C-alpha cells in the first residue's frame, strides 16, 4: 500500500491560473510522472501534461518541480521528504498552452535558423570517413534529447522576453560547437555565425544550463566557452587578423550571414545547404 502525499499543481491557460492542492496516493519506486497519471485517472481527468517515452530519452515531460526544471519521468518521489509538498509548474520561459503544457515552438524556430551540416561536395554520402577521435570530440553534444531545460533556465530569455529574436540559447550553441568540431563540415563561419546571428555574446556563462541537463552534457565548459574563445581569437587576436588578411586577400568573405538574411527569409531544405532541425515533436 502506498501513502497519501500532497501535490500542488498549476492549473490554467494563457489567460492565467493558479496552484491547486491535491492529495494523491504514491507507491514505492514511483516518479512524479506516475503520480500525475494517477491524478489524471482519479481527481483531475482534464489535467494537461505532455509526455512520451517515460524513459528520460524524449524530453517531452519537462516541467518545474519544487522550483527546479526537471524531467517528471526521471524525478523519483523518494527524493522528497514524506511530509514535503511537491509543487509542479510549467516551464517558465515559454508561453503556457494549458496546465503543465507550454509552447516550445521558439526552439524549433531557432533549429530551422541554424545552418545545416555541409558535407564536402566531392564526397558521396556513403563515402564519409572520420577518425574515432573526431567522433568522440562531438559525441557528447549528440546526446541532447531536446528537453529544453537548458533553454528554460537561461536568464537571457527567461527574464528578458525581448532577447528571444536575437538569442538562440545553449541548446543551439552546442549544435554550432558540434558542427564546428566536425572534420567533414565545410562551413568555416560557425563561430562567426554564433557570435553575429545566434547571440553568443549574450551568454555570461553562469552554467545554469549545465546544472539542469539530464544527459550531463558539459554545455558551458565544453561547448560555449570554447566557442567564445575561438570567436574572440578570430576577431581580436592581432596575429590571427593579420594572417587572415594575408591568406584571404582577394577572397570573398565567407561570413555573409547578415546579408543573406536581409535578402529574404530562410526556408528549410533537405539539401546540404539547407537548415538542420534536430528538434523532435513533443
């Protein structure tokens, strides 16, 4: 037999709402998502909650539990004291649709804006070859399940809605870092693009994104900070600037991101020059 535990869950929609109290049965070994499902089956059949795999791999059940962004399917009830009230609220950074479901389309828009992997034109798709050491360099960033918890805690957009048009966020900074490390990616302006178009300069490396990542990706230390360092080296190091002028003399600058954007809106494409969207449906 389980025990009754007190839950405080946010109920409402885009027009507003409030926290409502529920007493729900909790059994040994259960996670928060189990309790939400039981609540839907008993006292609140109209409670909206997004979920999918229940295995910590789809990122769908992102929410804030006792004030901390977590995956409901990976948050065990045993982590809370028996008398503790467990509060569950939607992600704060994104607009509420209903109850615990938020509109995370901001992230999909940023995914479409991120330039896709650009393989060598003279290499057929089945002939790509990489050394294992090169695979390992970027493999960490491929573990991202796109739960968007890192996006949710980033204060650049969490506290400043006006920054969203100019800021892509930590999830897409590590996407840029991954492609920048990729030996077969022919785009050489990943760092410049991150700085000029993705808002890399807004990030002040508080590491809150790293702290909430359920895949334990070192977003800040291994992705954002190296990208910032390389962007600064390219832009401000006098020797690098001199070398760039010497070796690129007479060439057309490759970073034509701003002018390309001004020419017209980007449209997704399946070709090598299109845009990559790794974001999955929730």
